C-alpha cells in the first residue's frame, strides 16, 4: 500500500515541484521544451531498443533457446518507455535508466539481487493469499 501512495501521490507532487522550480530558473518555455524533447527522444530510443530486443527474441526462438533475458529486457524497455512519455524529470531519469542498455543492465542486476535475497529470506510474495 505504501508503494502505491508513493507512486500515485508523492511522485506527481515531486514532479510538479521540480518542474515549477526548473521553470522559475530557466523559464516556462524552456522547461516545456525539455519535457517535449525528452519525451520524443525517449519514445525513439524505446522503439529502437524494443525492436532490437524483438529481433533477439526471434533469433533465440529460431535457435531453440528460451529467450528469458530478452523478455526481461523487453519488460524494462516497456516500463522505461512509459516513464519517458510521462511528463516530468524524475520519471525521465528513471525511464532513461530502464531503456539505455548499460544502465538497464545495472538496474536488472539490482532487481535480480533484490529478488534473490527476498527468496532467500522467504520475504517473497505468497500467491496463496490472493486466491481466497
């Protein structure tokens, strides 16, 4: 529940505050242009990365390999693309981290380690609670 509050309440408030602050320093027009440019650049980058990942998935499937890693990459690119088309600076930074190949690898490593430690400590979500 606390994550949903952060996601849907705190993040937009922080985004709005940051946009107002940046707008007061560099001007409203420049701030709007930055938001538009990062949105367009992010969409283009997400598209190119997504196509590259689809090609990798296709080649893995033709070779008889389960494309687990490219599917995870595709999920990160999808989420990153959604964050990039959302207006705001914080979502743009996170979105670019999810879409760019090098930083995506770092983020994937972090999540992989986090999930491993949750499984090791048995803090993973138990799906049986949702079936009631």
